[in-house]
């Protein structure tokens, strides 16, 4: 579904050009959940923004299952880290969900909006509320509904639970797990939390300084079977993948 080949993203700064992403290559199969982990500033979120079309690429190529640019914009949707900053403060939930339908020329607005809210666990009483009238978890559910309402094939998740309370994190993770199963979505998850990555992802790429230093399936990550020194230090710094860490945030491991 996703083919990234020798991707480089360069930004101009006052001190000169900086390569936020350097020569990154990876592939994600249809229906797979792929994780990107690494310290802050390693280039994880920049890759998501490049895939979504929000950040131009400098070199390399990206292919996402089709060629039409308009279709790509609809097929690839993103959920951002901050549920407080990603929603327009003067838009009701109804307006937030209606706008992507209008932009993409999709009809049946009333039915789709009601169904989208129901799918993320919100009833119609939330439809005409403003973001300031919602909790952080409710806002993130609206952001997920906004991404899914155009029926994308790829969902990009940029630290979708890091700004939420622990109990709310569990609700959002279980929601994402269910949506992945029901819709067969292809997902890329950026996170610094290996327990979250281990709950959702089947493969993980570890990034440092804009490069992928190692790629492993989640079973090897759980067993701390990595070859790169930085990967080893990252696992040690975070306590590795621990089952009790998943249980601590209360996610339903049976999903």
C-alpha cells in the first residue's frame, strides 16, 4: 500500500539547510499497522507530513497504491497529536465533519456525519458542540471521525494518545484497534511509547537523526532482539516492551 524509496526532506534555516529526513526507505503492506519510533527530532512526524502532502519532499519517491493526486488526498488522512489544536475553535463538530465531505465532493452529508460520530463512540448530542465544550478524548474522537468520514485507505497517526490522560489513552487505542480490524485500514503510527506501538503495530522502524537505523517485527522488539546500538539504548531507556506497560494503560489486549 505504501512504498517510500530513498526519501529526503530538507528544510532551510537561518543556519543553512537541514535534512530532517535522510534517504529513508520502507514499505507497508495493505492492512498493516507500521510503527515509527525514536527520540524527538528524529524525523518521524516529518515522514507523516510528507506522506500526507503537507510537507514537500526534496529527493526520493513515495507511492500510495494509486496515481491520481485528488484520490490520494482523500485516501490518505492524518490524525494529529494535539486534540486541542487540530480542531477549528469556531467550527462545531458538525461543521468539522461536513467540511471534508464538501471538499471531496461526497454527498449524503447528514447520514455520513451521524454514522461517523457513532463509529467513534459519540452520539448525536455532540454534533453541534464546539471544541471547547469537549474533553481531550472527545476531541480526539472527533479528529478520528473527521479523518475516516472520507473513507480513506491509509490513516497516519502522529502520537494520537500522548496528549491524553492515561485512562483516555486506553479508550482511543481500543478504538483505533477496532477501526483497523473493521475497515482493514493501513496505518502508520508515530510514537515514543513502545507499549502503545506494541499494542497496535506488527512492524517497527527505529529512527535517529532523520534515518532509519533498524526495522524489526514487533515480536523481536518485545524480546529486545535488536542489532543496532542505538536501538538497544532506546529499549533500555524506555524499559523495553513490557506487557505490564500495556496493562497499565488499560487497553483490551483481546481486540
